[in-house]
C-alpha cells in the first residue's frame, strides 16, 4: 500500500469508523477502560507489594528488583520501531489482548518468585506495555471522529484507568497497614485474586470491535499475505519519517516532561512520602496519598466528560497551560514540605526550606491531589492534540509517544536515586516551562494549517 493511499484510507476510516454507531463506540471506550482498570488494579498493586513478598521469602534481590522498573522501561522503549507495524499487522484488539497477557504473567510469577522468573517477567512486561499502550491510543483515535469526541473518550478511559490507582492504594492502606512480612498463605491468596482480576481484564479486551488487521483485510480482499507484511514495513517506515517532522519536534518536549512527571507521580513521590519519618506513620500514608492522586485524576477527567460543551469553548492551549501551572504549584510545595534527601533514603530530618515546621500531612495530601488532577487533564489534552494533528498517522505517533515517554520515565527513575529532591524538582520545573513554550508553538503551528 502506497503512503498516499494509506492517508486516504485513514481519513475515510476517521469518518466511517467501521460503521459503528455512536452508542457502540462509547460502549467500546467504556469496555476498554474497564478492562484496563481490572488489569492495572492487579498489576500496580502487585508491583507495590512486591518488595514485601521478596523480603518475606528472603530472596536477596531487593535492590536489583527495585531497579527492574528502570530495566523494564528501557526494554519498553526499545520496541518502538516495531510497535506501529505490529498494530497494523494484528489489529488493535489482538495486539492489546496478547500484550495484556504479559501483565498476567508478571502477576503469576509472584506465586513462586525467583530472580530468574522476575527478570524474565520484567522483560516480557516491558515489551507488552509498549504494544499495549500504542494500540490503546490508536484505538481511541479510531473511535473518535472529532477532537471533541477524542477529549470525551480519553476522559472516560482515563477515569476508569485511574480507578485502578484508587483500588490498589485502598487495599494497601487497609489490608497491609502495619504489615512488614507476608506469609506464603497471604501471598498465594492475594496473588490468586489479582491473577483472576487480570484474567478478566484480558478477556474483556476480546469483546472490543475495531477495524480488521492487515492479515484479515488481505484475506477478505483476496490479496496475498505479502501485502499485509508490506503494510507492516510501510508503517515502520512512516514512523521513522515522523521523527524528523516539525510538529513532532515541537511536541517532543511535552512528551519528555510528561514522562519525567509520570515517573515522579508513580515512583518518586510515594518514595519521599514513605521516607519522611518526621511524618507520622509515613509508611501508611503512602496508600492514602496514592488514593488522593487517583481521586484528583478522576475529578479532572469528570470535567472533560460532563463539562464537554464548556471545555470545547476553551482552546487546548489554555487548558494545557492551566494544568501545567497546577503542576508547578505542586512541585514548589513539595520542595518546602519534604527533606532534601527523602527521594533516596529514609530520614528523620526536617525539610531544608522549613516553611511548615516539619513535613505536613495536609500539604502532602494537597500535593497528591494536584499532581493527580494535572495528570488527567494533560493526558486528555495530549490525546486530543495528537488526534487532531496526525489524523493519518495516529498509530505511528502513539508509538513515538510511548518511546519518548518511557525513555524519560526510565531516565527520571535512574537520576532520582543519584540527586537530591531539590535538584530533581528543579529539573521538573525547567521541563515544565519548556513544555509550555513548545506546546504553544505546536498549537500555533496547527492553527496555521
């Protein structure tokens, strides 16, 4: 298939969307969101309790296992050049289903965790995550005929997804409070429950309805299978071409910032809360702050879902600036509320900039809410902007998005254990300001087309 033919086909698909009615498009969005919520409730909570499991089994790999996040993310980014082609070849549903099985495997490994099994599962999970999120973003575009629908659908999906953060942290806060070790019986029981949840999530993905994959299309049109593989290589070629386009270059700083920020949200911030021992019962507060992050994200998504008509009157640039400004406030509050070395060691020290006397729980909860609220908004703006700017190359752009973000996440995880909190927050603030400038230029470029 020639590139021009592919663009025409994508534009036609954006209008017709496989003949699905608006009702069934919405059902697909809700079904995918619910599947991801089940899958990630199991996966994220398993990851959170992983260190308790390995400690209890006296597996002497704790430091290496904690670095598995870096290893998995770097492995995730290495699959970038194949993601677009695989989604094109297999289709959205099949790609997401196969990729989700790597998450189920990661969870099942904890029934009998060993260093070899844990590393193998991390490698497979990193690869699976690369394909899962590329197919997810492209499928949302497939179901959204306009930028406004993309905002609504992204808000609905993100609301379901953030539910996994609330569910998992609620479990940590209640069931694991005060627990230092996990018995074999406790481990088998909870991992079995999570495996069942993840299995349901994987199974639900099979009920999604999207366009045929390239292999099925070739069979229906009585074309030789080699045409399907030709499309596979064409899609990879288009992905590499996009790297050098002006729009992608302007969007890249926003993606880099989002990767660093997501690393802070999911890994660094829970660590500094748990390590701040001048905060009463700091370990138990990790789950509570995680819940507030999820609630903040849900509220921001609700704004786009139920206030869609109001949000449509506000341009995407203003919305992005507002959420980025909220992040700046959260970073500044974190810099004065936590000890400077809390990101890599437990400490009883007071914050270096002692504005509140000691680490304040209420300020910590406000920060959690703000970073969650910003996450939901930035994700909605990002997805709708990609859908608007790259209507014919959405799968390729989502592949590049995953590559840039995961590389940034891994980089942030790596440097967060080497520099103090103020230095890390300074990097986040600088990237935040840079993303404001680049996104302004990106939207200006779109308005001139």
